[in-house]
């Protein structure tokens, strides 16, 4: 009689591990949702408390006389309101930032416009911001604003009006930009936010020359600070500290835009990465210009970005949060086995092989292209014989039909009038080569060049 063995009803180790894995996923998901929900609850409670604190502080301001509504110790609008304070509620510290500014309302005209308002301090605007981190520009905050009119006619204040406009590269105003204005000598420290036109206005500021320091900032935008004028600065700043003239509207415009990220690689003509290349990169928004010394020397631009870099083992650098504008690549290692040739893509509009342009708010990929000096190769540049300007789109044939392996290749010049042979490895055989060049509206040209190692050749052609 056959014997049948009963199958075990137990589970295997693999099944146990699978069940534990599924259980772990469920627990982690529930915990993540719980933690996230708890975070939202905590933030909501902080927000509610901050609103209550801001309202209480504004009620205190409403109890003040008009001439008491100002910032304690301020050289702008002095009063009884502290510029910064803090309070602890339920174990959480809240930071209170207060601002008082005159407002020139358009209802009765604006200063310096038609109709003109010769009393631009129409009323006071009080801004109270309560944050749960010690930063006047914090997003973890709540803000309330109230306007306070004088008991009679508006004040006839002295001083001038400082208007700061923050514009993008297309001259459009940028809203919600943080504008910080400091004048240490006059005890002025104001934090404002640009309106829908990208501007802020401060009527009644004390008169002072080049002592109002301005800094602007906004997430994902390039920050700019004003600098002391020459000769306190060793160069001429684009944005020197602002001045305020008595009885005038002093307009100060700053141009910036969204930041970009750049990936810059160093490669040869065959697309292979070249590691450990040291170079300088500068450009973007201009900080200022050098001073002529002696006077007949040309000035040189000074940029906010100017760094010495190394492409590292991977032949690549990632450079984040740079401004828009032209950038200049400089490689000057004469003993290197490589020679820098051009940037790809280039700034063809100025026919400059070292430059490239970065648009605002973009992720940009650039390559610095090098030629290896030890490879039998040739860089041919086709130029107009009258103007020595590069000719784009010229046909260049390089050939030697008497070699054991005859060579005959035709390429088209780039925006710099250049072609590089060979297109791919292996390198060229060391020998004499014929060159035929043709371009629309130009007389065809034939030349010859001996190629041994890295060779450069200029071919000048004449208009028909």
C-alpha cells in the first residue's frame, strides 16, 4: 500500500519576509501621512496665533496719536512702535516686524506728475508682520496692513521721495520683490515689498547723498546690492548707493531677472570629455567698470560672477543660480596638451568664440571645445580677404588621394568660419593635403598645407 506524505500547512521564510515587507510599506505610508498631517496642523496653529498677535499689535497702533505712529529711533518716521519685537505663546516664539511709511496716494495727484502733489505724505501705512522664524523676509509668517490718515490736512514734510523700481531684462516691473533700504548714519532701516508695477515709494526721506544702501531679493531671482560710489569702491559701480534730494522724486531702477543653472563641460572635437581643465568663467549682470588709469586705457567690465574653476574628473561643472547675460570662458594654460577653440553653442551674434549667452530662468548646457595638440589634425578658418571676417557656410574640401588610404572629406564652416579635420578618429596621416574652398559670391580658392600634429590654417578668399 502506497504511503502518502501530507503537505505541511506552514508558511515559508520567503512568504514571511514578503508579508513583513508589505506590512512595513503600510506602516511607513501611514506614518508619513500622519507626520505630514501633523505638520500642517502645527503650521495652521502657528498661523492662527500669528494672526491674533498681529491684530493685537495693530490695535495698539490704533490707540496711538498720529504723531506717535512711527518706528522708535527711526530717522525716517520716528514714533513709539518698535521695529522688531518678539513674544512667546504656548512655547513658540513669534517675531514681530513693524514698518511705517508715508503713502503718496493718487487721489490728489502724485509728486512730480500732472497733477502734482506738493504734499506727498498723504497718510501713513503701517505693516505688521509676525513670523515664527527670526527673518523679516520669512514666508512662515502672516502680515496685516492698515492706513492711518492725519487728523487734519496731510503733513507738509521735508526731505525727498525715494522710488525704487525693480525691473526684469525686458523692462517689466517685478512684483513681490523684497527691498531693504538702510541709512546707518540716519538710523533708517526699512523693509518693503514691490507693488504690481515693481515699485516702492518712500516720501519724506531725509536728504543725503549716496548713503542709502539698497538690496533687493526674491526667491528664484538674482539678488543685487548697491555699492559705495567711487572712490570708496575701487571701480565705478552700476548701482551705487542712492541719493535723496530735497523736494524731488528720486527714482532708482534696478534690473535683474530669474536665476539659471549652467552645466559646463570640457570636450574635444570628437565629443569626448576632457578632465581636470582649469579655466576662468565670468559674466552675467555687470557689477561695474574699472577706472581708466592712465586715462587712455579702456575700461573693463566687472561682473557679479567671476570664478576660477576646474572641470574635475568628469570634465563637467554644475553652476547654479547665476544671472542672465553674456559669459566669457578663458583658458590660458600654454603648456597644456590641449588648445581651446570655441564654445558650443556660441554667441554667434558677436562672432566671439569665447562667449555664450544665458537666458533667465533656464537650464543651460554649454561645452568648451578643445583640440589636442598631439593629434595629426587641422583647424581651417575661412576669412573674407578684405575685412578678415569669418565666412559661415563655406565648403571646405581636404584631400590627399596619393596616401595608402586616400583621404577626401568635405565639411561646411561654422559661424566662425571654421572646420576641423578629421571628423572622427583615427587621426590624419602626417602629409601634405590639398584644400579647396568655395562660398557663395566668392571666388573659389585652392591651397595646400602640411599636417603634422595639430595644425592651424587660415584661407582668405575674395569676393567675385
